[in-house]
C-alpha cells in the first residue's frame, strides 16, 4: 500500500498537512503510517517554495536513513544535484530560492545538506517500479516501451516529458500529451506539468496540482486509486496551469 506524493517544490507545510490527512503520524519527527503504508515521491522536492532544504532533508531521512519510502528525481532535483556537484547551472526557474536557503546556512550545515542530497539523488532510481511492476512512479511520465530501460532518451523523457524541441515564448519546452497514447497495463503516476485537478487518462495519473503555484498538493492512494489533496498556502498563479499540446 502506497501513497504517492506529487511535486512538493519546498511546500513543507502542505506536505505535513497532506500526510496527516492520509493518516500518517509525526510523533517521531517523521511521517509514519500505523497501517504500514509507504510514501513514494514523484520528484521536484525543491525550488520556488519556502522550505526546499527542509523537504530535501526529510525525504533523505525517509529514503536513505530509514529505507522506508521511495523517491525518483525530477528535473529540478537533477539541476540541484548538478549545482551541488559544482557544475555550471543557471540559478533560475526556481533554483534561486533553494540556493538562497543554502547560502544562508553556515559552512558545516551547507556541507551536510549537500552530502545528503547528493546521496539521495545518486541512490535514486530514474523511475520506481512497485507492486511487481504494476505501479510506476516517475517524474514527467514514461512510455510503455521505455519501462525496464535506462538510457539517455529514457532519462530525458522521465525528467522533462515528451518534449518536441520547440519552446514557448517564456522558455518552457513544448510537450506532447504522451498519456493519450499510453496503452500499458501498469499504472503510471507522475507530475511535472501542473493541472487544476488530478488527471486520469488511460492507466496514467498526473498528480502535480501546482502546490507551489497556489493550487493543491495531491497524493494518490494505491491500490485504492483515490486522490487526497490539501490546499496550498502560496499565491495562485493561473498561467502556470497550462494544457499539454497535442
């Protein structure tokens, strides 16, 4: 039994509220479900929201330290990982908020969170297969013929979606609606593209309901296939909830 959490983007308060609504108890400082349900994350833990590093550290504790949850990275996770490795990345599109949090820390705290996030990222599978492959948790989705494969094409698809190579005027990549063509039997649970409500199409569910843009933070309960959401405390940004192009 799993509870798959959509893109958190540093919205720690919403994450805490959502897990409590799902029945998790925080007595130990970590969300633990009395019935043994496990959390799974679709990535994009950080950027834009107010408490990105707190979210990252908590997920590290759950996944790496406790071995009690599942995480696959998103494109924002990938960019933060590269920043922590010292590679040249642009601190834009939300990364600047996480970097500001990081730079406000003391040197020892910086080294600690840097080490933890690198460890979390490097141990994470590109996508997570659960329930004997009947459930696939990934960031931006995955084509049926990509399941079971790991290569650069699969990585690009999982992190960014089915991009066409074209860009919108604001720099966002144009993406095809891959879920309309999905015919697999495994459930694909993903995020990446904010939608007003959880989107069920074929055997896919988009649970990124734009928490960091003033929407909601959403979880999918599996195998029940029920969604549970909490409202965001962030300002609502209507233009961020945009449809995928055909």
